[in-house]
């Protein structure tokens, strides 16, 4: 079972260490192609402040 890359923010390290990674490129492309506007929000981690 692949490990989750908790605390890892370098994509090269994720690939080199065979961490779990979900590529959502196709999903985002399809979302952008929709004829209706979308609101995307991102939670801000309090530890990075």
C-alpha cells in the first residue's frame, strides 16, 4: 500500500518515494470547460501562517 505524502510539498520527492498521488488534471479541464461559472476555494492551513 502506498503511503500518503503528509507534509511533503515537493512533487519530485512524491514521485521518487512512490507516495500516493491522485492526478486531477482531467477533472479540472472538464470543470473549466463547463458553461457555468464555478467557485473554487482552498482551505488555508493555520500552520503555514
